[in-house]
């Protein structure tokens, strides 16, 4: 399979090149030359298959000819060592939990696949690859844990000192091994500027084999199709003849784009509901057909605070720039902070289920969709993107109760923070890199 840029100005590349480059040289996002389709026989064979078999079958379509089956299977087995539970809360209402990975959020799926694929390609070239990441919190920890212990890779994280939560800082600074955290006296923009500047230094980039692991990497998108296929096949098995409607809490729209690709591959999916918070550029586009991004505003679902989502370019590409086609598959819904808190409460009252603020946006969007389309004719699956223990304050405010912190999280909180303090002057960063 070859990949080309959404801007169509750069030459098409292999999966390896697309993965190691991240962003195309024309500034566009890599997309597959065509979405691979699975035949109904191939899908039938996967109906009762375990998660990793489904993941393998899909990944093979994207990596055909580049990665031998045995290596691809090893990559899949190293990535998905945790469960993806699909829980029926009530007849026809499901929640699919994507927070059982090491950082308790769905970004683990993308980050781990990217990490193991990068490790594989680095080994092929007998190189040590250095991944530079500027983070304002969650992406950095998913990347750090994704690459942790992956041979032939090392990660350097830059985070703004005093500007991430204590939990995030602990997650960034206690990984150790091949992961180093630089604590920058500055803000997130300073961290991004330092990383960008390092990438512009050709000699440095070459010598350290620098690569980024940002969220638009095609190898983060591919694994985000796996859990839609898995969920859709599960629903089809339990409710024969019925296709699932997925509700996806969305920020940068990478998660949703994974779902759209899974549907195009032929997995039994009826429709998508895309829940946003007050950052509703895509929601308004779906309703009105005009895309007018606005500055980002802060909300309770912080990981979805994106004013101008970068995956929108990919979504448009997959629908051939056709607003009507996109709106036929996806219904947008914007959810306020107050509704988010109310929904955490109502979901708990109705199902005894604790939803984090992101997942709550998904629940509210799904409820509104079902209200407007009469009772749910199709099984509804709310995608749960984070463990509620990561957002204790919202849970406390909505439910007035304390929840148990999972051992994995408690363990991270108890560990000793190790970071390298650094100014936001590029010369200091360059000096540090030159000694690696
Ligand atoms: C990143 C994130 C989202 C948003 O996902 P996108 O792919 O950016 O739309 C939702 N919830 C949580 C917990 C996240 O970390």
C-alpha cells in the first residue's frame, strides 16, 4: 500500500516513510492511496475472532509487502496486551472501554502501534531513532509508555514546567529507561518551538535520526480502526442483522476518522455520532456545510479542546470533499460543561456507570441522537476514551463521591519524579542534544 498527502504536492511514500516522517513534506497528512476493503467472506471469518486477530487482518491490508506476517503478528501482540471490553448497560446501549492501556486513555492504542512499528523499521535500518515530543500532557504520556522499552528507539519529551497536572507530570517523568523528560521553564508553545527548531537543523536531524510522534501520524490512525471493527463484529454477533451506531467524543477527530475508515473497509457500522464540547467547528460544519474554525476554549473535557482539528483534512479527503456524504454518515453534537456534569450524574443514576467527562460528552450526544431519531433502532455504542480516575475533580463535582484509584495509577503517583530542568532558550536544548 502506498500513502499520499492530503495536499497532493509531495510524492507518494511507503508505510515506513509515512510512519517515520509523520507529516508529508507539503504539510499535508498521509492517507492510504485507497481504503482497503475486506470481502464479506473475510469479515465473516473474523466474526468471532479475538481482538488481535482482527487487528492483524486489518494491519496486513495497510502493510502488505512491507512487513512479513510473523513480524506483524509480533508487533500486534506487543501492542495490545490489554482488554477492550464492550459492556451492555441496558438493552441496546453499550459502552466500549478504550482505557485499559498503560495511561488509561484511548491514545494508548495509537501510540503503542506507532512505537512498535517505529522500532521495527529502526531495527531494519540498524539505527537508533530519537523521538522528540512537545506535550501539554496526555499525548506525551501515551507516547512515553508506547515507546517504553522498545529497542532501537529513545524518546525525549518536552513539557512546560508547572503547566501540567500532577498526575500528568508523574506519568511523564517516571517512565525511565529509554524515555527522558525535559522540564522546560516556559509554556507549551515554547516546547513546540524548541522541537520545531531542532527538526530544522538538518545535521542534527540526520545524526540523531529525529522523528516526531505527533497525533496525525498515519500509524496512529490505523490502530484506531481496530476497536471499531471489534465492536461492530461483537454487536453483529449479539444482535444479528443489526449494525452499530458509534458515539465518539471528539477533539482532533482522529478517533472518529479511524471509525470512518473501518466503516469504509466494510465492517458493519450504521452511523457515527460525533460529540464535541464547546469547541464545535466540525459540529457546525456537519450542520451547515461551512468550516469556520474558532480559537480554542477551555472545557471540562480538556483532551477535546481543539479549535481547529487537524484530522478534519483527512475526514474531508475520505468523503471526497462532499459535505452531504459526510453528514449522511456522521451527526455532530456539541455538549456544554453543564450538560457534561449532568450526564455524568444521569449515567450513574440510570446505569450505575461512572463516565469520565469525555465519555459523558459521548453519552449525551448519543442520547440526543436517539431522542431525535425515536428510540434506538440500532444498538448504540458509546466509545469511552478515559478512565474516570483521571478526572477526579469532575467526578467529585458531579457525583459528590470519591472513586478508587486503580493500582497502576497509584503506582505512578507514588514513584519519584525524574526530569531534566531546562530553559526555553534553543541554545540550551541544542547543547543537550549535541551531547547525545
Ligand atoms: C485525545 C482524547 C480525545 C479526543 O480524541 P481525538 O482523536 O482527538 O478526537 C477524547 N478523549 C480523551 C480522553 C482523549 O485523550
